[in-house]
């Protein structure tokens, strides 16, 4: 269920979550827009933060420039 695959590529669910993030959002908002369960979004956000694709400010997550590049052609 990882959003980043072993080779470093984003999984389809990881792409969906990043594409949903047009502005800073909570895990619940991301879950609603990406059709993913909240528990998966929360664990995926931790993984995406660690990879530098997302930043966090309190309960809100924002896509980084690196995250935008990762989904540019997807």
C-alpha cells in the first residue's frame, strides 16, 4: 500500500493524492478528493513528506516543487 514503489516511482494512489493537492489540505480533504481511505492518506503523507514531495504545517499538507515535478507528466 506504499505510495512510493521500491524503485522510487510513485504508485497510482500516490499520484492521485498529489494531484488532489491544489492548495494546502487536511488528510480528510485529500482522502475525499483522491477517493482514498483516510488511514491510507495519513500514512502516505508521512511517506511523501519524508521523500520531500509534500510539506506539512500543522494538519495541512502542501505539495512541493519536487512533488509537482513528480506528477508533471502523469
